[in-house]
């Protein structure tokens, strides 16, 4: 996200924008879909699913974490990624609200 004047926007507006930015890349939406479909998703498994290098996967995962869309549970030697569905529900509600106002 570029430079903004955060005092001009509510926390909800900033959160919505951060989630929209995170969902704005096809690799990140694919990561979310894979986590919804599979029980065990790790950063290593995403390399083969998405055909991206480790650094790219790491950047996409960090973007999703900053938007509070991903949670991870540490297992010995790796993290298992889980979806935090609450921000997605709030995002969906906001989208519905915006679509009704037009």
C-alpha cells in the first residue's frame, strides 16, 4: 500500500484495504484456496503447487499474514498454514454493503 494519511480513515477501512490488497494477487488467492482444500499446507508444499521459488512464496505468505488472513501452527521442523476466516467474513460483509449502496 502506498503512502496514505491513516488518520483520514477508520480502522475498518484500513483493514478492508489491507485484505483487498492481499487478495489482489492470483498467487495469494490460490494459496487461500489450497489451504481451504487441503488439511496440511506448508510453505514447502506451496512451492510445488504454485511453481514459484521459496522467496516468492515467503513474500506472499507474509502479505497474507499482515492482512491477518493466515495463522500458522508450528510443528517440528515446519509451520502448517491455516486460514483465519473471520477477516474474510468481514470483508465479504463490507463488499455486500458497498454493492447495495450503488
